[in-house]
C-alpha cells in the first residue's frame, strides 16, 4: 500500500481505501472520521549533544508521508499495531536486527 500524501482531495484510509471526511464540529460535540499519522522513512544520524560532547544517535526524517486511518479500521488491533510500527520505525529495525518480529 502506498500511504497518502495529505492532499485533502485524495485522503483515503490507508487500510481499506475508503474516502475519509474532515472532523465535523457542532455546538455540542464533534464527529471524527479518521486519524492521521505523520511518519516516513528515516536514517540514523550521529551528533554531539551537551557540553561534554556526548555522541547520540537520532533518526532523521528523509521522506515524510501521512497515513490516514478511518475510525472503522482504527478499532482493529492489527491496524493499531501497524500504525505503531509506522510511527516507531526504530522498533521495527531493532526487531529485524535481533531476528525477531514485533
């Protein structure tokens, strides 16, 4: 599946493909039709941190994209797990390096 790119005219659920609608606000409440996730491809980068020059590794976003999930799909456990993997790619890479799957 190719994630959406945030274009309002082409926002579809990443999981089932249905068109998602904007949140509707009323005087007494609101109705949410989708959840958005800002994610993308990352690469590890070493940098100096603090006064003592401690080397830390950060993840630099090299290709951002948005994933939209409709409220129906969001209720599914496997969809929530996929969203977590997309949100935290470092966990997926660590699991692959250890020879396990998350």
